[in-house]
């Protein structure tokens, strides 16, 4: 049995293709070979090729590692400090969300008439 095909929305498919194109443009501008970029990012050369060709099966961690290695801005910044501050803010904000969420109005009404 082969791998299941990953279903993407058209917008997601375009985003994967654009990231791959940006990685390839940046790699070319830096004069990196695929093998050099793979070594710098800690992934295989096959993974770099898959990213550049727009394959949706590459893990997001590997895509981000390669993007950072060629200097692509992640979430609009290349600053590690700003990205870290954004992450900490997200952690604080997530702390305000209850760990369990209950649906209101499930249709069950208690008979509280004593």
C-alpha cells in the first residue's frame, strides 16, 4: 500500500509552491548547492529538493529549518529576538484560554422548578 496523497486547498498548494520558489531563489543568490544547503539546515538533499519542488509532504520543521538557513523571514522577521518575544507572548495569551471548553446550549435543559 502506498502513501496517502495529501489533500491541500488551492491556497495551501500555492503557499507550498511559493515557499519552494523562495528557497530556490535564495539558495541561488547565496550560491549554495543543494548539498550545501542540506548540510547547513540539517536535512537531507532529497528534503531540500522536495521543498523546492513544492512537495506538501515535507514536515513544517524541515521547511522552516531550510527557510531560516537561506535567510527567509519567518512570520515577517529575521530577528531571533523578535520571534522569541512573539513566541513568549503567544504562550502568555494561550494561558488565558481555559484548558477545557464546553459548548453552551447543548439542548439539555435542567428542570430547576422546585
